């Protein structure tokens, strides 16, 4: 019997009525002859409440406190898994709930943002042989010292893909509140169209550049382990073999590659510029070393050297939530860095065009810059990869940029 992993996010299990809807979808797959493992998130809003309570009582400044943080926030998924198992049993479907430590799903000791190291597939395989559906609490595992460890926000997607890889599942279906992956955010670009297939690389870029459909680590894991992942809606009746979601596949499964597959954006960026930093060897390391020690991720970087070559302006972006901390880290290092001025701007957005077709098409960057220039949109920072071009612009132009680029690259739905 084929193995299917089904993952349901917080909005899909937000209340008992929606949990019953999930159970109906699971029952249908069982009746179709599949062995099913279901991975669930906490009910919508529950994890946020749990996190708020923990932060109200503790500064989370050491490992022991982080362990207790995980013990608290992991309970949201435990509640959901138990409720879904009960509903399935009431429908006549044999089922039991599994917590991360019961599988076990083993992680490292980075509590609050643990990484999966190994999954024992035997116990769930035994449950399949007994005719049971395995309802797994996502987002959690067990650390090397026997304590519950959580995988970080969005970790249920990662749990689902990892379990699918361990079980050698035929497919991992991730149910969300959207019915697939679109060429752009359809709430902004009304002419955005749903993609039937998208490559792992493209989805990884889209997720890392701001698309909220899938969690970045889950896409990376799917790509590394060749797990076929399908994005579906919990709120649309999708039946039959030809499901109308979006399937993540290898590049060679897409017959004809367009130049651009999708456009992503992020309003979670902030820009920092250090003006007139002495232009000498080691200056970049002196700037970014303290930021790395403070666990602040730096994304886009551009350096402009003065005409005489004696000084340089260094511009880079950090997550908007880390702007205050990053500013303090840099100001504390002013004596070492010897910069003249520090400028910050939180009113920026990153817009990215993505597509494996970039490898075989020239002039895409020039076309992107031309479109933005014609709309009067100034580019502040540029970064590229083999299949992505990102630009930083003023936040107020985000929607205009998305719509203009979507049309210019022929992505509008007919």
C-alpha cells in the first residue's frame, strides 16, 4: 500500500469544525487504499499565546530556560494531534496520536530552533501494519538529553517532509489556506496564476525571498531527499488522481522552462549604511563579525569605494525585527570601524524575480531594471544568484513594482 503524508497547518485545524474537515480528507485517503501519516500544527493562534506566556515569565537567557520554553510551546501540537485522533476514531478510522519524542524524531540540542538528525520509522510502520493512521504532532522532537525540542516557527512543514523521507512516502501533501503556489501574491497581483509544477530550487528561492506558502527548511529538505511535495488547500474539495495543487519537482520534470517562474517580496527588511568607512583589508569582517556573533543575519550587501580609494560606503540589509539590535552592535564597534555616519531605513522592501529559465536567457536583469526605471522606482541594493535577481526599493513602491514586473515578464493570467 502506498504511503501518504498529509500535513495541516494552523488555519486548517483552527477549531473543531475544521478538525472534522481534516478528518474527512484523511478518511478519504485511507479509503482510497493509502497508508496515512498526518502531521498537524497547533490550532491557529495557540502557539503565539504560549510564546507570549513564556516570555512574560522568563528572559530565556540560558539553555535550561530554552528547554522549558520548548516544553510549553510544544503542547499546542499535542492538543491538535489528540483531538484529530479522537475525531478519526469517531468516524470509524483506527488512529492514534504520536508526539515527537514517541516516534522518536531525534534533534540536536539547539532548543527553540532544533534541527532534525534522525527519525525512527519502525514504530509508525508498525502502526500502519496494524491498520492505524498515525497522527503526529509537528514542530517537535526529542533532544540528545531527552528533553522536548522544537524546530522553530513553521517547523511542522519540516516535520512532515522529514517523516515523508523517513517513511519513503509516495508524496507529502501540505494543506494550507491557499490552493497552490502562485506566480505572485494574488492578494496584490490579481492576475497572478497558479503553478501546476515548480522546481525545488525555485520554491526554495521563493520561500527564502518572502513567499509564505512553505517554510524554507522544509523545501531544502524535500530537495535533498527528493520528496515529492504538493501544496493544497484545506478549504477546497480536491479529489481524484489529478489534484489541482502545486507539485514540487526536479527541474527535468518541467518540459518547457519560462524565463521567470514567479515574483516574491518581503517587507521584513531594513537597510543600514555605514558612510566613509576606511577602505582597508578586513573592514568587511570587522563589520559583519559582531553581527554574526549577535545572531543577526545579513542579506543584501553593496560596497561603494570613494574616488580616491581611501574610504568606502557599506550598505546591507538585516531583518527589520533586528534593526535596533544591529544598530546597537555597530555603534558599540564604532571605535574599531571608524565610520563617519550611520544611516538606517526600515521603510524598504525586497522584490525578487525567480526562475530556472534565467540560466538560458540573457538580459533579464536589464529588463527588470528598465521596468522599474520606467515606473520611477529607484533601486537601492541589488543581489543575484543563478536563478534569482533581488532589488531593494522604497516600501511604498512594492505593489507597483510587483504588478509592473508581473506583466512585463508575461506572467499575467489570460
